[in-house]
């Protein structure tokens, strides 16, 4: 039986930023892949290149050298439109700050990726309601972000990332702005959603408790990676 194809693959990825006359090497010859349903955390000191790597894996930034494949497609060979379509279908994104749109309800915010995909509005809104129910926000569908607590806003952001049934969620410090108790509830939710849906999860985090919940821990130091098994 054939091995399942990795969802995300990086081969020889390096990234250099030019700051005036100075070039800063952030990532060096990264080889990395994530299997379907795998839980991976990326840890390392501030400035080590964690977020840069996540953005490159998600097609939000381009490597200086190397290739990134998402579902077998070379992201950087795609047009901007095709890259956006691939991200919308295959990937979900969660950030430290929720990036919910203030003028829309939780349900409308969560439905947005499906509306961008041109799903019928009634279908998008029903799927948004269903996933918000799963993350414990069923009674809060019509609340705007300002009417939600920090933890509720992050749950809504996670629901938005999950609503299109992506193959992989990429999360950048998803608990970095939360107190420890609320962060723990988000840890539990991430693992539960992974187990229920088989969605792969790549999490950049300083939170070692969260990192240890992942199956694999990738440590970035000076733009290079090492790995060990999570807890």
C-alpha cells in the first residue's frame, strides 16, 4: 500500500532579507514535511525564523531558494490567484491576534472563507454555525468580536480556520495572548479537532506545554532545524 503523500513539503528552503546594504540570512536550507493528520510544533527563540518558515510553508511569503509543495503543488510556481485558491481550499490560518472583522458577527466571520470560495450564503452560514457549535460558541453566533472574551475570539478564529475542512491548519502563537487557563482550553480544542477531522496541524509557539501536546517538535536555532518527539 502506498504511503500517503505529505500535505506540506519544504525542500532546501532558505530566506534572506535585505535591509539596506545588509543581507540577513533567516532560514538556511530547510528540509521539512508534514503528513496527513500529523501534529507538529515549531519552537525556538524570538527571531529564530519560526514565523518566517510558517509563512513560507503557507504560501504567504516566498523563499529565497528552495521549494514548497502543498498537496503536491509547487506553491511558488502558481499564479497569485491559484495560490490564493490553494490556500483557501487546503489551509487554515490562526494567529496570536484573532483578526476577526469587527463589524461582522462571529457567524459571519467564520463563514467568510466559504463566501470567498463562492459557496451559497445559506450553506456558508450553516457550516459556520455548525463549527461554532463544535468549539463551544453555539450561543454566541450573533455576537460581534467586541462582545466576546479573548478566549471566545480565539475559538471563533479557530472555527474560521476549520470551516472549509482544510487539510492543514497553520497556527502562529495561537495561545500567546491568553491567560494560562484559557490557553489550556485552546490546547484541548486543537487536539480534539485534529482527532475528529484528521487535519494536520503546524503550530509556532513559545508555549512549551502546547508544544509537548504535539506529536513532533521542530526546534529552529539560527535558521536551522532539529527535531524530537513530542509528548
